[in-house]
C-alpha cells in the first residue's frame, strides 16, 4: 500500500496531471465497481497483478512514481494526438 501512497503523492504534487489521472482512474475501474466492496473505482486485482508482472517482473512489487507519471504524461499526449 505504501507504493500507491507514494504514487498518489507524486500525482497530487502535479496539478497538471489531475485531470488525466481522474480520467484514467475511471477508464481502468472495474465494471460495476459501485456494486462491490470496496466501493471505489479501482482496477481489478488480477489486472493490477498482471500489469505489475509485465512492468516489473514481480506482481507484488509496488509501482514506481516516475513510471506512473510517465504513463500519465503519455496518456495526455496520446489523447491530444487522437483528437487532432
């Protein structure tokens, strides 16, 4: 959990990324998240394990803030390219 707190702090310190972070939270949220505990828009646990395995080689390893920030920057830039 500490890794996710570090990611949240890194995003909180960058207001320019708040909008894209909120959008990606919504996009990656489990379908029907409001009907199951925890009642939060979080990705499915199996999806997160898969992403941590493919990103770091260890499904238990927490995400690195620079990696998440780079991903959010990429999402913002890619979204701009798609709209253009």
